[in-house]
């Protein structure tokens, strides 16, 4: 039984490069045909999951606000370490020894490492640059909760460190929070501001959520898997595996993307820790060489007045403040909103704020009809019917059903009139 267990675990952990070993084990009767079929299915799953994650990371990297600013340096190939097993295994063992994560090195992980270090070095270089800005912030929050600092690499896997990244299912920001999960951890969303895109607020929420998952599973690799697919899917995989509690043992029973998630995290951790030894360093992005400060906003303002009044680049303003959906900082009762600015610009703003606020007031007065209404996600709001709108248009705008709007407003037909006010509880804004 011990031999069978060793062979089985090895096969499941190394699905692509262990095919010959598997076939030999089947011939010798050490592993059944059903296990062989399971392994083949896992290999197909690995390939599909890898392609999907590749495409997602590439898309998130290419839509980064500072993508075009990145000046990627040439790798120093004269002293770079070779991309080979002996080197990978040596440094992965070193990484594993100093982190509470199980940093396994196997052919699955190797393929993801090569995605970063061999086929995606320019992307890695840009992400390293983004990390220079974000990682100190992440580490400060992780240290507060006494959590492993390597968790900062989770944001690499989630969003390629793009603060405005959005998945096809609506997960948003550096830590890819869905609306429901974000709300549990204090992230609010309205038509002007999405806290999931706020680097500070979302990092605090991610730490709290990950700590909760670790309390459930008492294993950081399983907590990572649960962050991606939810604790329910991890518990289901544990049951289907016969009660196993190792990530590599339950991996065949996890959703496809989650099967690639932990190997990708391990590969990303290695790439960031040892990438320079392989000749890959951070891109040069001037934005990361500035010190920043925050200013509280007391009157509604558009980025335009700050940019023109202080001579700031529009791309830099949006990068430093990705949570503002229309580049407008609103004033909302019970909410405090801030702008992050280069330190010298923050000092200048405080000195010139009266003038800047006056310009903002004139700006909004001239565009009053085009400024969107303030709407809170999932909270009661009132929509004023405009010319040409139907219940279908309104339902689509807010992500609800026509039948719900009719029920909320006691409507017996689809007839509405211009100027009519309708109660809506929006799920999309």
C-alpha cells in the first residue's frame, strides 16, 4: 500500500512529465486503469487551466494604467543563472525553508515558472516594477496581522498588480473581490467610488479574508485555493479525496482554474524572489520613484482641476487613485474620500484648494445634466425616467430584472412616463 500511495501522489503532483512512469506503474499493477484515466484528465485540465490563466494575466498586464510607460531593461545574460532543474530545485528548497507555504518544485510548477522566467520575462519585469510601489503597502498590512509576507504575491496571481483589473465574472481590483465578499469586509461600491479598486482598503480586506480562510483550514496552501474558488469547493474536494488535507492530494478534485492557482502562486513567488538571478529585473517606471501623501477632499472635484492646477500627468493621477470611476471625487454624508498625490503636489493642493474647489464648482455647474447620479450598490435608489427609456433599459442599466422593478414600484404594466421616479435596488452601477 505504501508503494501504491507514493506512486499515486507522485502521479497526481506531476501530471505531464510523469506519463511514462504512470504507464509503467499500470503495467506492473501498482496503479489501476482508473487512476491512469484520472491522471490523463488532470493533464488536460492543467493545459486548459494554464492557457486560461496565461490569457487572463496577459490581458490584465496589458490594460495596466502605466503599461505604455514601462521601459523594460535588457536582461543581463552574461551572469544570469540557467533555467534548469538543478537551479530551480536548489533555490525553491531555500524558499520553502523560509516560508510557511509548501513551496513544492515539480514539473507542474516548473511549467508556470518558465511562463514567467522564459516566455513572459517582459511581463514579469513590468510586474516587478508595480511591486516596488505596492509591496511595501502589502507588507505593512500583512505584518499587522502577523501573516506570511509572501502573500503579497497573491495579488500578482489575481490581477498582475493592475489596480483596475476586472474579471469576466465581475471580480475587481488588485485582490479581485466580488461585490458580495467585498461588502462583508467593508468594501463599499457606489456609482462614483469602488473601494475594491482602492489599494489600501482592498489590501486590508484581503488580509482579513485570507486570515479567516487560514483559520478554517489551518494550511496556507488550502487557504490560497479557498481564496480562488471559495471554501465550499475546497471542502468538497477534501470530501471527494477521502478526507485528504494536502493541496496536492485534493488538487484533482478542485475546479479547473484552482488546480492551476497554487502552482502559479508558487511560481510567482520564485520569479519575484529569484528573477534577478536569472537576469530579470524591474522595468523603469518613473511613477514609482516619487513619495506620496494623501489629502482629504471636502467638496466635489474632478481630476481635471487637480491635474491642471498642479501640473500633474493624467495617467499618474488615475494610477494613484484608481477607485474613482469617473475621475470624480464625490462628497457623501458619512463617507470620507481622499486623493493620493505626489508629496510636493499634496502640499501645493493644500495651499491652493480654495481656487481648485472654485474651478470644480464651475465645472460641475456647466455640466450638471451630464454628471451621473450618486447610486449605492444594492441599496435603495431612485431613478428618474428620461425620454426614450423603457423598463428594459432601466433594468439593464442597474443589473436587475424588469419584474423586480415592477414589484418594487407596484407597477401592473410596462408603461412608464418621462419624469416618473422609480425605486431600484441596483446590482450593477
